C-alpha cells in the first residue's frame, strides 16, 4: 500500500504493517469504560489514543460501556462519562453497551457447550481458586469437567432461569488446566448474580465475565484494534480463544499499552470513589480530583489535557509522569488564551498623598493575543496592594514595595513609600506613598530605574473575593509506596480574602484569568460570593 501513514508509536507500526499486508482495510476502535465511576486523566489517555488512532487512519471509534458487573454500575456514571467525552471534544461513531449483547453472548456460550468447550461447574469460588495451580504447578481438573453436553445445556439454562443462588454454579471454558497461562485454566465465563442491572433490570441473573464478553462485543461491533492496558496482556490468549472458539465472524486484535500514572494523585476509580464516599473531597468534581469533571471544574482547558496526552505518547512499559508536566501544558495553553487581570490577597491599603481625582489607565486584555485589544482601569488615590508585595523587613534584592523604596504600579505610575501605619496587632495596616507624575506607563520621563512592578486594585471600585489555592491530594513521591490513605494531604485547600478589579467581577463564571505574578485562576460565584480558584501557578516546576 502506498499511503501508509508515518507512525509515531508501536501501535501505529502494527496498524501500518497490517494495512500493508491487507490484514485489515481500516481502523475501528472503541473506548470501553465500565460505568462504575467517573473518568480520570488515565482515561483521557485512553480516549486520545482510541479516538486519535481512528481519526489518523480515517476510521471511527465507538463508545462501549462495559456493563457486565451490575452491582457497581449506575446510569449516573453512564451520563457523566458521556459528558466528559464531549467536553474533550471527541465524537463517538456508535454507542453500545455490553448489556445490549447479553442475548448474543448467551447464545455463543450455549454454542460452546454444544461444541464440548464449556461446562457448568459446582465448585465454589474458593475451590476454583484453590485448584487453579500456580505458576510452577498445573491446576487440578474440576470433578464436573466431564459432564455431558446435555447436562451442561440443562444446567446452564437453569442458571439463566434463576434456579441457583449466587455462586452456586458457574460456566467455565474447557481449555487446559495445565496451561502455563493461568488465565487459560478453565476460566469462569458466566456467573450467577441476582442483582438489578441499571439497563436490563431483572431480566438476567447470570452475567458473562469480562474476559469472555469483551472480545465478543468487540467482534460484534466490528472493532479492528482493541486497545487496552498492560494488565490484560496475559488475558490476550483467552481473548483470542473466545473469538476463535465461538466462531464469530469478525476477528479483532487486542493490543496492550502502558497505563498512565501521574505523581501526587490516585488514578483508580475505586480509590477515587472512596475519597468521595469518605467525604475527603467535595465530590467527583472537586477541583483537586484527577477526574475529568474535577479538572473541568478546576478550569483546566480540554485542549491542554489533550496536548499532554499527545506529548507523553504511548509506551509499552508502565511509568509515572510528573504532575508538573501536565501543569506545563495547562500554563502553556492559558498563557495564550487567558485574559490578564489584577487581584490582591491579604490586602494592604495604599494612600497616595499627592494624588487627587481619578483617571483611566490602559491594560492589555491579553498581550499574547493581538486581537484581544485593551481595556481601561480606574486609577485613584486609594488603592489596595497584595500583602506579599510589601515588606517591613525586606530581604536583599527585594524589588517590591518597602519603606523608602520605589515600585511601579502595573500600567500606572511609580510610587515611593513614605510612611507605614501599623495596626494594634503590629501588622501593616496602611502605607502612605507619593506618586511620580512623570512616570506614567507609556510616557515615563521620570528617569527613575524601578525594578519591581506590582498589581493593585482601586479601593472605590474594588469588589471582595475569596481566593482558593490548592495543594495536591497526595503527598510527594517520598511517600510513594505507602497506601494512598496514608499519603493523603488533608490540608489541600487554602482560602484567602482579597479584592479584585470590577472587570473580574463582571466576567462570566468559568472564565479563566492570569493574575499578575499569582497564577491562573477560574472565576465562579458561590452563594453570591465571587470565588477565584487556582488552576495552576505561574511557576513552571517541570524539569525537562
Ligand atoms: P480504574 O482502575 O480506574 O477503574 P479501569 O481500567 O478499570 O480503571 P475502565 O473503565 O475499564 O477503567 O477503563 C476504560 C479504558 O480506559 C480501558 O481501556 C482502560 O484500559 C483505560 N484506562 C483506564 N485507566 C487508564 C490509565 N491510567 N491509563 C491509560 N488507560 C487507562
Ligand atoms: Mg475496571
């Protein structure tokens, strides 16, 4: 084939080779979440890979809900997963549920029984586990292994009809109890489970196991490449066995890739659900959560997350990516897309003794966006500056405001600090300054060399704000290896009172801003209060 696409990773190499040899003539992938929780960053990786690969080859990608485990699955999760995928901007071709195929899967299981390739086993889960053997020893054959086909058909039908209790009987594939691959030692392919399914209700009381259902559902959807994470590598022989022995026409291929792990966070729905259930976070969408709904609520742009997933690529070996690498992409995106604005926390009052009246000064809405234009900000005699931008005992090379020192107020004037007023608590309450009239930004003729620029908010126009900063949910790598509950950082939200310019107060909820020298923040309104939540700091902590 001539038009083979240049490959970027081992999966594309496999596909190119197959296209060239005519093994496949297109690409059809699927993203296969189990609706037992919300999607997280790891799923974003899988989404980018499945949708991205299909797109690259002019193919399509299905959304496939792997709902074979009714006790943990809910419609709430199905809906949330769809929302998250749309947020990332992916469009699925078809949507399917394993439960839509329950009848077909059942019929294929019956076919296996008729072909002498499956049997009903009365051993308990415990007994099955104990007779499975080890890596060095073969398993022991079940005493029920040689039941007649007629008996197996009758018992399996009875299983389906609700004659047996949970765990009383299972259907096992008759493969090889001496196989070097333990997954091939007569694996269970159906179990009895009297649970109400979120879609099929009480229609079924037997459910196919993942390893059996998944390959058949892939086949019935016409999937060409079934991409999954490395822990399924040892299950691939069973995947292929299921496809071959049920005689389904279409034969998909399973390819495994490495899971994405990110430092300072947990990446498992089970653990994340525990955080929610224990009240350690406000919900699945808590801005500290690595869930897609959490990231969205935090203000992380979908594009930044996709760029991150794209850049880390696909690997064949598991590894852990620095969370600072993700932040790097968020910052990179927002640097070009977020408006600039001023906000101060732990504010200090500034009175400019030699200034009267007010005037407009100009601000770049976003200096990285030529089309964004400028806006006007009112400059007045009474201002607030950030508590961090003034020091009574400045360290050497302190370029912000200090007694007797000069600083530039962003886009306005240079001021000099003449006096400090302390409160009863000994803390700085107010600073008295004078401004240099010839130092106006854009037409500065003052000749004063001033190294620091700080932000400010005009007092008469200022609006109150609550600023929230976040730490990671999990403590640093030195704690890794410990159980996540021991690594939890329970002090991960810090709130500050402050003031913002009126421009920020009128911005839409959800808009993100770069606050000078503070970081990127998302605006929201909670109970009538304006809140600015940290998306990411300005400092790039990523070391290439
Ligand atoms: P979890 O352990 O978080 O529940 P899972 O693998 O059980 O994850 P599924 O709902 O089965 O979650 O996952 C849907 C798809 O996303 C699967 O193909 C799975 O392999 C993939 N996936 C899940 N977690 C990651 C991850 N950390 N990195 C890459 N892909 C992932
Ligand atoms: Mg799972």
